[in-house]
């Protein structure tokens, strides 16, 4: 289990990888209207919890891969270069209000 809170699934897990909450890491997210926003770490991760990217790199190392840790800005640059909806967006230029991504329109169900 990899997550931020103990629950029924984590209690059944053979291995628990405690993840940092949004307040304990930095990065970006795209909200419901397609606005990409940055968030900044407010507090240090508690206990043994780690940001998701660091957990992924540690798991890769345990499996014999030579992945290197990358920061949020570098990961966002790769995302913007690989996903057309994020093309032209810059991590540094997102600012407080964020920027609209060219996400596909929502489909009503």
C-alpha cells in the first residue's frame, strides 16, 4: 500500500509505503476546469512519509533500476513536452492563479 492515511486497504497490506500529503510536498495539479496550479510544501513530511516521486525512485532502485531523483520542475517540463494539453506551459510561469491547459472537453454522462 502506498498512501497518506491508514485505512482498510493499508491494514491488509504486506508492505506500507507512507506517502506525504499535499501539504508536505510541492508540485502541480490540474483542477476540474483544466487550470494547472502549483502548490508549495508547507510543512516537512511526518515520520517516514515521503513524496510520491521519491517513493517511486526508491522502489525502482530496489528492483535494480538506476533511476535518479527528479524535482517537480523537471517532471513538469517532461509532462509539458510529452502531453499536448500541457504544451507551452512553464512550471515557473504558472504563478498563483495557474494557467489553463488545453484539456479535452468533459463528456456529460
